[in-house]
C-alpha cells in the first residue's frame, strides 16, 4: 500500500494512511511525525493497528514515555486504558470531564509534550469523536491590541474547576478527593523558547489573578470561544486501529460525549514535557 499524506486544514493537522504495525516503529517515521507535530499540532495515522508493544516502541522514538498513575494496561505499564467502563479503569468516573476543552497536565509545572491515542474499540455514529483546537494559531490571530491586553495575566488552573462542569454540587467526600490535586497558577500566554506563543485555556482555568470574577469568567469564555473557532479545530471520527498524536502543549482537545455503556476503548501513552510553562 502506498503512503499518502493529507493536510487537514491550513494551520492544523495531517492525516497519513498506508503505514501500520511495526512499519511505524522506524526512526525516519518518528522524525517525520515530530516535524509534522511542530508544523500542525496533530498527526493522524489511519488504521495504524499498532499493538501495545509497538505503541510503546514508537512512543519511545518520540521521547521519554510517562508511566501513567492509573488505568495501566496489564503487561504494558506505560500504556493507559481510556474508557467509561468502571470494570476496566479506576478513572472511568472522571472521564465525563474530558467532554470539555482541556489540555493534559494543566496543574503541572511541566505538562506532557505529546499524547498518543489509539482506538481499540469504537462505538457507532459520532459517539466519542475527538476534537483538537490549535492554541498557537488562535494566539497568532489576535490583534496587537488584544495581545497587549493579555500580556502579564495569570490564570489559576484546578482539577476542581473541570469537575464542577460535571458535578456542580459535590459532596464533601468528592470535594476532598478533588483537593488532593493542587491547583496551579500559569501565565495566560505561554512564551516558548522558540519565540512561539500559545493560549493556556480550558476547563481547568477558573480565575484570573487580580481580576474580579465577574470580569474574569467572561474573558476566559471569550478567549476559549476564539481559540475553538472552526478555523482552528480538527474533528477526528475514530475507526478501530487509528492512531492520533498531538502536541499537548499547543492544542486543546475534547471527546464528544459518549455514554457509560459505550464500547469505546482507547489506549494511550504520553511523552515527557521538555519546557516548563513560562
């Protein structure tokens, strides 16, 4: 089968077909993937059909793999199972919060650099599609006046803020669990060593430091709407065996809602970040 590459939008994403299984575990493929991630934030390998060993091996070509804390796949401690089936994952109860825009590691100083997600089982219709929004492109689209208004602003990110989208009235026990994960203050605009800048937004963003709540929430909502405008978004409809990789530091993502009884099962690996938020 010939290898084809298709650019998805002018700013975001490339889709590749014709590479699968052990053929992905190749230095040249990994280097091409890294270049595509730098250019467009998302790489989709259609019907890659990698097994867990191949997923881990390919991930290691992209960087150091982060062992997940929860939901480890038996025999492959680097791989995490993503499902709403509580019998398959002890994190299933928290998956509904991923229906809102977010980036992984928002309460960390050093968020994971890349995420790799492959579909083991998919449900019908549009259940569980995944959307990605390019926060580099969104920042670049701002006017100079808008950029000046955001300069120096800092935002508090918390696990609680994301969970309140799902559970607006938590019990004291639930609130205590949320509080185990410390909140983190980040700049609203991430200034990279490379000179690029992106917006740090999403469901975990709850307050702007020094700004009244009545003004902060509208500002964050307005910026999130801007960052997730259609021209910055790629929506992926999963097929079994697909492998999607994205730059977690420059993309927001969210799953389209799917029920607790859905057959959707994903296996995920993550790559250690290489630049602290500043």
